[in-house]
């Protein structure tokens, strides 16, 4: 199964990533531009990092314009 986790550099998402990888799952993680990724060092090559450039406010503004 494929998993998408937000806030990949955080404590919860980093531990959840490691748990899912141990189960053989595919893990995709969103990270911010200058986020500290030291918690991901041990298994960074096994996950797919997705750079999160859009902030929630901008995303909501663009979504409202499409209505």
C-alpha cells in the first residue's frame, strides 16, 4: 500500500514512516523547504520526499477561485 504523510520531519511522522517501511509499505512524505530532516537520516533513501511549497492559505485561495 502507498502512504502519504504530511510533516515528515516531525516526530510522529518520522516514527510512522519508519514503522510503515518496516512493514514493506511505500511511503511518500511532504516536507517544508528548510525543514530539519535529521529524524529521517536513517531511512531517507527508502522514502519519497515531496517538497511542500504551497501554504494552506494560498491553496484555499486558489481553490475558491475555481468555484
